[in-house]
C-alpha cells in the first residue's frame, strides 16, 4: 500500500518452477477498496508464468513495456499494487516480483 505519490518505472518477475496451461500474472494498481481483478493493469502485457524457470522477465518505462497511460502507473497514498494470477497455476513455485518506483512529489513527511 502506497504511503506517498509514486510512479512505477520498472517491474521484474522471475519464478523457480513454471505454472500450467496459460499461467500468467498481471500487476495491477488498485485504489483503496478496489478488488484486484478490478484494478488497472500497470504493464502493457502480462507476465508469462509458463516461461522457462529462472528466466527474468521485465516490464519497464524505458523499454515501452509498461502501460502508456500515465495514470495507470501513478500511485497516490492508499493505492495498492497487487498480482492478479490467471490460468492453471498448478506446479508454479517461487514467484518473485520486484517493483521500482520513483517519488513524483516531495513527501509531506520530508524535513527540509
């Protein structure tokens, strides 16, 4: 859950064991009180969880693989970031997702 104003600039995913048929993950931004499935997709495409194990996948602003809609990448205090899984997850193990963000406004808590 976001404690300030941020923009998601990079998402990386890796898994130890691939999932079953059509296993995928979408990273979603969810406003407070919004279910994961109703959140806004941050990446331009989902992560393929059937891909070869231990092979990093990346969605980045610089590579153009994050949403082109700026509002989809912006977090305000209270927004959450969630993983929305789909497909057959049987066998899927060791999913790791790292999200890099940059602050878009000076924090009200920062001492000047």
